[in-house]
């Protein structure tokens, strides 16, 4: 239940910001996509800040393993790759 309340609160906050910026909701597609990208990047600020505060280095390899997958998601697979994965599952 807590996650739903947090989600509602975040939505209300975004709605207030949209109203202050005079952007109608639903936002135009480009505005909405830029906003979603900002959300994804903003989520990565906390782990980077925690790592810096702990005195640990923020390396490119760490960003690739800890942040890039969350921001860019899993890339879609081709039909050939999906078929190969399915045949591996059935043979195992």
C-alpha cells in the first residue's frame, strides 16, 4: 500500500509542477518523454551520491553495471534470438 501512496504523491507533485509551468496534462509527447527521461536520470542521482559520500569512486564500469540498465532498460530481442533462447530452455 505504501508504494501506491508514494506513487500518488509523486503524481500529485508532477501535476502541481505541470500547472505551475502551464503545461496541460497529458503533456505533448516530447515534453512527456523528456520528463520521463529526467525521472530515470534523477533516480540515479541517489546511488551516485551515496557512493560518493561513502568515499568510493564512481567509474564508468560502475555506471554501466549499476545505472545504464535501469535508464535504458533491456533492449528488444530479435525473433531469431528469442527462438534460440526458447530452444535452449526446452533442451535444458
